[in-house]
């Protein structure tokens, strides 16, 4: 279990971390799934859509990254 997930308690706890020095946010769901994004709205949409798309990353894999250009986002 990652340090980000270890601090979570409850079944509706979500965290958004800012990566210093970058325009990148990391969303962490209570289930352990993580996703990177530059768009806070898309990140919160993803978090609140639980469980859709929330698969905790396999051991040794990196979290899903959402870095679509601004014009390409829905």
C-alpha cells in the first residue's frame, strides 16, 4: 500500500496532491487508485465517478496519466 493510500480512512475519502514544480495534480481514491492530471475538474470528475475506471494500479506499474491538451478535453 502506498503512503498516499495509507493515510486514507473511510470509503468516501479522496485526496488531490499538487506536484511541486509542475502543473500536475495527483488524485488518490479511497480504493487506492491514482490518476495524474493537469486539469482539476477532470481529476475530480474521475474521483467522484467511483467505481468507474477505478482499478488500483498493479504492483510495479505507474498510475494512469491524463495529460490531454486543453482543447482535446471533453
